[in-house]
C-alpha cells in the first residue's frame, strides 16, 4: 500500500530544504522498502516536502 506524507516547513527556503534533503534525508529514505519519490517546493513563508 502506498502512502503520501506532506510536510510544510515555515521559514525555510526551497534551497535550504533541497540541501537538507540531499545531504540527510535521501541517502536514508532511498533504502526504505516502498519508497517511490520525493518532491519539494516553495510556499508562501516556507516550503513543502512530499514523500511517496
């Protein structure tokens, strides 16, 4: 069964999130069974992160 997790992070830029995800999140999350994709982008006042 697939799930979607979405988080909105206030006060961080899309660039900051992309750096954090690339260095900390992706190396670990890619090893999780069922991982499909990651997406992130800017919102008003912060950014969002979505994982499938």
